[in-house]
């Protein structure tokens, strides 16, 4: 037998062998299943964070509406109350921003821009509109927070828009009427 003939026999035996075929299926399917699993976990946890963000905003709005935070609370006072109620946000005071604006009753316009979130890549903080308004005025309040994803593959699985620091933004909004004092 020549070397070429022996080589052909070995290649033919290798091609016809079926042991290890299950391993090949496993290797091909595992990344897809893990991506779905991790994306599902991340989606569920981000929804839980959004629910907690909205809950904290609702409690803060209640306190603002009835005057529990004083007659003219500052952004930091309202944010401190908001962060007391915000669970699943360990760095709330540094990663959450609140905006408040009176709605013009003639045009019924409120916020016209996207939420202003914390930019973790810079130390400059933008000026926010934070006006509580007077008695019987309709006010909108908006909270925006930045969260880091758990898994690095999340941006592909959920198609999240990540900012320059690698975090994604969640926002909640509410409206209320100031109670008479």
C-alpha cells in the first residue's frame, strides 16, 4: 500500500465516523441558548429597575404634592427623597437626575426634549429645569437613571443603546397638581 492510499483510507474513516456528533451540536447551540438566557435575565432585571424607578418617583410626587418636602424644595432635597425610596439603585445620588417643569395650560406643553441623564464620562452637570410652580398648577416631573448591564453581551441581545460609559438609561415621568397651601 502506498502512503497516499493509507491517507485516503484514514480520511474516509474520519469522515464516516459519527462519534462526537453530539458534541458538535452542543458547541453550535450553546452560544445561542446562553445569549437568550442572559438577555432574558437582563431584560427582566432592567424591567424590575424601571418599576422601582417609577415607584420611587410616585412616592416622591406624593410628598411634593402634599408639601411634605417644604414649600420650595431644591433638586438635591427632592433627589434625596427619591433615592430613599429607590431600591436596586445603590448609587442613586450620583446616577439619577430629576427634572420638574410647570405645564403651560394655554398650550398644554410639557417636556419637549429627551430626558437629561447623568453623563458619567464628565464632571460637568447640565442645568436642569426644576420649577415646582404655584398652587393649582400642573407640574410634570421626570427621573432618569443610568445603570450598568450585568453581562457584556447584553447590548447585542437586547439591542440596548449604551452611553459612552457603558451604561443604559431608564426614565420615568409623572404629573401632578400642586395642592392649595
